């Protein structure tokens, strides 16, 4: 009997998070799962990714008693009625962008810091949940602690708190590995350490960039315009019929740079500096997508739909981590 673990929409469809099913290959186990859980489960399963004992698996791969088969749909399921071409992930991201945009212009900077910490926290939980099947040892508690400390340190100490935030992220992961035996594995420590540092830099960097006055508002506004235009253009090109003139990554990058230049002109930022910063941001977004897919699936995908509800934030999170250093150097 193979131990089958179900995640996200598959778990909801089956009504359980785990089951023991017979089969000598992955394909046989999957057929047993469909027979037990029904046709609706089978429709979700058609687009799922499969891992056996933490490694990607194909239908013909052998399965023995006690093997763990993990099934994750590319995007969390559900029955929310949305317009054609719009999925639940798009709705989540749209809400997050609106929340950040509104809190950017509020008189109290504390609201923006709280919004950034909240967004980073839900992204962190989504990332850990999606990566769980790969047994990387990611844990949301040190990650959430690093995010909270970063937001608090930069809110209280300004840009000087960014160094403290990064140091705290390293200490939190090291301390967690000492306290929790199962997370002392080198892969777990390295994965948690890298993700905590990126999350702390992203959280603290956005809060630090949101300096008092209109300049901070303009910088964050230009950042939101850049990452939103990049994501929307890439999303539209990936779903367009026929052959688009450019691929989603290139088209999204060009749209992001164009949006940054328009924002710089509107808010009276240095055009040359904004150009270089925007290029750095779109490169960071591509790197973030690659890192996110590597953690979520074990492979690098730039345009595929991946496990998780907030996959679209993987790139912007890395861009947020690069924002403050780029702004400090170039604007």
C-alpha cells in the first residue's frame, strides 16, 4: 500500500488529506485514487504534479509498500465563480495590490508596514505549504518570525534596521535548527536560511523605501506599477491564442520597464535612474520566479502554473528584496 498525501483542491475534492492505496506503479495508484474519490477528483488530478518520496514522478515509476505519493494541483482549487480567464490566484493578487496601493498613500506609515508584513506572511505560508511535498524542511514559524522582525526593525529604526532584520533572520533560522531536531538537516537549514533572508529583505526593503513624504510614495508606487505591469503582460501573453510577437517573460519585462518610466515621469523621479532600477527589478522578478518554482516543484519554470495560491508573488518578493539597494544607489 502506498501512502498518498493530497493537497489544496485535491484534498478538498477527496474530503481527506491522506489515504493508503494499492498499486505497483504511480499510474496504478492514481487510478485507484480516481476510483475511490470520483470523477471530480479525477478532473483535478489531470493537471496535478506528482512526487514519490519527495522526488518528481512519472506514471510508469514503480511504487512499493510504504512509499509516499504526494499530489498537488498546479493552482489551489475551489468553486468560486470568476469571469472567464480569471482564476482565484488572480483575485488574491489583485486584492493584495489594491491593499498595498491604498496603504501607500495613507498618512500613517504604520498601515503600510502592517500591510507589507501581512502580505509577506501569507506568501510565506503559501510557499511552505506548496513545498511541503518535496520534504525540504521549510517551516513557516522561523519565516514568519523573520518577516515580523524585519517589519518592526525597519519601522522603528528606518533604513538602519534593515541590517538588523537580515541578522535576525539568520539568527532565527540557526536557533530554530538548534531547538528542532528534524530541521537540523543541511538542506532544511539552507532552504530556510535563504528564504528567510529574502523575505526579511523584501519586507524591510519595502518599508524602508516608503520613506516619509511624497518621494517614498512615488518609489513604492513605481515599484507596484512595475511588478503589476510585468505580471499582467506576462499573464496575458501566456494565455493569448496564436503566436504572440514576444514570449511572456520578454513581453512582461518590457511592460514592466515601460510602466516604471511612465511612473517616474508622472511622479518626477529621475528617468535614467528609474530605467536602471526597473531593469534590476524585472531581472529580480525572473530570478524570483525561478527560485519559487525550484522550491515548490524541484524544477525551474518561468511560465508554467505551479502549486500554490500566491505563486504570482514569488517574482515580486525577490524584486522587493532588491528594491531598496537599487533605489539607494540609483535614485
